[in-house]
């Protein structure tokens, strides 16, 4: 589902937003991300940086920026992201990667989107490759392929970890179903599987961040292997035809 700009009903307060950023040996990119978060038109309740066994200044950069620092010694984004969500106190848990570059209205956009429709469990966005010529169109093609292919596998919209948010209550309802140990799992896709076809995930093209194109340059084979592993683990619980049956049943009701 593609989101449209939405404003909360008059008189309804905006939810508090915690921003979770898992990071490992990414101090320079993290410093830029935290600087942009400090310039938001709506300040987050907190920024939670999960230091995933870094050997550089990642944790020091986070502390200097006033972030809450969580140390997760188990290497891997699944463990780091889950530790951040567990720690965060906001009504909405927004997620960025260390190389995400949110515009000044990003936190407000997340809060307003979630306030506008209480039935939405999670929202996922889009981006622009900041270090690639034609980066907006390249990222649009990359994410269009990602969202289209994963929708077939999930029976609903996926999540993109570089620009997403979910309600804290939703996280606590599914936190025991997500993979926390295996580093060779895509945490955002795995979380989308856990949310399932009965919960509502909205793709909002107006929720946008800048990101590095390193996803395209490095580790493409490893990403495909991780995707296959994530699908295999989750399809063992509920294959795609069962997920689509649940999705269509929920829509009919």
C-alpha cells in the first residue's frame, strides 16, 4: 500500500518517537546521521544507538551526540536491532541505519503518519542513493524490485530497515517471534514476516531518507544468501500460500 501525506485529526497529540540506529564500526556515517537527527523539526524522545561490538569510535560518537548507547556483543543486525527496540521507550520505534540521512522533517513525518491512522502497525519508506549519479532513480528501481518480490513472499508489504517505524506495542506483541541470534538473516524482512498478513504495514513514498549506495557495491551475493535464508526459515513456519490465504481472509472480513 502506498501512503499519501496525512495529518492527524485535530486535537490528537503526536506519539512520542524513539529512533533506533544499530551500528558496527560505522563512526563517520553515524556522526552524520546523528547530526541530522539533532536538527529535526520534531525532536525524537530519544535516539538509541546499538553498538554492535564495534572496534572504532562508534560508541563514543553516539555518547557525544547525547544518544542512549546499548552494547550488543552478539555480532549481527538481528541481535542489534532487537536490543534497540527492547530498550526504546517511545510510543513509536523508528529505525534508521548508520548511513541513513533523514531530512529535517523525518521524525515529524513518522509521528504524523502513525497518528493519522491508529490501525497502522508499521510504516516503511523509500530513499535516494546520495553517492551515486542518478541516485534517486537508482534507489527507486532497487526498492521497487525489493518491495515487489518480497510482497509475493510475505503476502503483504515488507519493511526497509534504512527508513521504517513500528508501534512499540506492535514490537512487544511479536518480539519473541523474530530471529535474534543468526547474523545471516535480514532483520527487517524477518520482522515483516513476524508482523504477518493480519497486521497493517503501509509503504509511504513521502517518507524518504538519503542512503549510501554501498548496498549495490558490496556484498550483493551475501545479501541474496541472507534473503534466501530468511525466506527458508520463515516459510517453514508459514508458507506463502498460507500467508496469502490469511491476507485475503483478513481483507474479506
